[in-house]
């Protein structure tokens, strides 16, 4: 139960009740379509007349369509209701330090179109390019009703100013993305940290999400991000910066991090860490032993990953070292939060058969919460960051409302 916040509350009106019921009906259609009005009344416990009124409104707002007549054992044949998937579109933007993807999705987060381009170092140039692409995307599909834009960022967004404030892996400083994108498209824009977006993607579209009320998403890329969902709510903290476990000290006096601290978790468990482990071992073997070939310093994470997939010993060791440190941080999260699930997102999950057992072992030997937390990877092909941006927009219509 939540304490009523007397500085920020909302009294219940008849509109509140209508809004709650409308959301319940919309969710029942989402998970049971095609469904008749009679079944909606049965599932929800609402009066038939109330269901009919809500459906009338949802059809007028283009969220729902009526389809074919169903069969009934007797009496009038019911009309089946569907979500209006093709007519409603959500735009998702996944910004990463190297590249950005813009995509158009339907109500089930199926992507209809997408394009990827290099992320410019200059924020102004980037925004100009992005708005041009967004306008084009919308212009070629005028039949779609666009509901909004969700943006996933490799940093944190200030809750009050909506500016990007903490993005150690991006060269931009204090950027306002929301205003120019809203002005260019006329659509509402929701900004979110990538790890939070992934946590939302899991809750809204993931295969293990049903019945999970406490979930931690750990994104492993250039850095490490965590998104926390506790008691079904995304945790933002007082500043919007909650979840920066990647920048908590794992090793006292350790290697310097781009954030300015030393020994941060992400310095030891991110993609960049694996590249460093690999080049360190390559350097050692060059100076110490014979048999090392070529110059390894130019390798990037994709190369190390590919080599590890081919069972290259040094690459496998580098990935295993990443996994040990990933496990150490996850053990900390599990001990502290006791979540139902930890989901790991990132290219490194392609090697889950190698890293999964290491993470499990490390967690098993360290975590003390007693929680039976499931740890599982997401399939990179589901594009979790991008799917999260769609959830950002859809949760405004499908999510549970906050009242009182
Ligand atoms: Zn750091």
C-alpha cells in the first residue's frame, strides 16, 4: 500500500473510474483479442452497457476495430473486437554512442520500418538530421495515427528539465532533445534511460514478465546500466538518476572510469572491459611468450566476441572475466533488492552458454538475499532497447493509472 502524498494527490472523480475501466478493457482486448463485448463483460465484471460505452469511445479514438462475427451456441452472433494495430503507430528512437536507430512500430511493438545511421558527435547536427528522418518517416505513411515518440538514451534524463544530464559515453553536454523533436513532429516525446527502457520492454513484451513485479534489467554495452522495476513501478529516484549501479565502486582504488570515479562496476564488466582484458592478455603474451599474432590493439568488442565464438582462448578468457565481474555486480543487486528476475541485455548474451553459468556461480557464492531470482538473457534480435521506447509511449494508454 502507498501512503497518500498530501503534496501531490488526485481525488477520485467519475472520470477517474471511467479511465481505470477503459484501461482494463483495453488491456483485456490486448491479451485476449479477438474478443466479444460479452466476454469483455465476463472477464472484467463490468456491466454490458458500460463495456459497450467504453468500446464506442475506443472505436471513435481508433484504438479498437470491429471484425468478423463470431459463433455463439444460441442467440445473436457476437462481433469480435480487435486492437487497431495497423492504424496506430509509435515511433521509437534508440540512441547509442556509435549509431542511432529510428523505427515505426504497431501496438504490439512489431516494427514496420526502421533505419540506422551514425550518431553525430555534434548534438545540434544530430538533432537536425534526426528530425528530417522523422518527418520523412511520417510523410510516407499518412494513413497511420501517430501516438508518440519514445527515446532510449545512453544516459540519464533530468526529471525536471528533460535534459540529458549523465551520459559519460556520449560527447553531448546538457542536451534538450524533447523540445526540438516535439516541435518538428507535433507528437509527445518520452525520454528514458536505455536500461529503464529495457526493463519496461521486458515487463510489457517479454516472455518471462507475467507475474513478475520486481525486475532488474542490466544492459551491457559500452558501459553498464541498470533499470529497476520495484512493485511494478520504474524507480527514478529524487533526481531521475536512480539505477546508476554501473558507476558504483566495485574495486576500491581500481581503474579510472569515464565518470571520474575509480573502480566502477562498468570498468570491469562492460564491452570495453572485455576489449581491455583481451588486449592486456595479447600484450602479455607478445612480450612473454611466442606465438601471438599481429596487433591486437585495434580490435573492438565485436571482434573479441566473434573470436570467443570461434573458441579463441584469449577471447574466451576475456569474456569469462567480464562474466565474473558481471556476476559480482548482479550478486550485489540481488542481495540488495531480492528481485523476481534479472534480465541481461547486450551483444555478450550471444555467448550465454559460456557466461550464464559463470554469472550463476558468482551470484550463488555471493548473493545473500535468499531470493530465487531468475537470471536470463534477452534475445538481441528482439531489439530490447527499441522495444522499450515503444513501451514508453504505450504505457501512457495501457498502464495502471495513479490515483490518490
Ligand atoms: Zn564510473
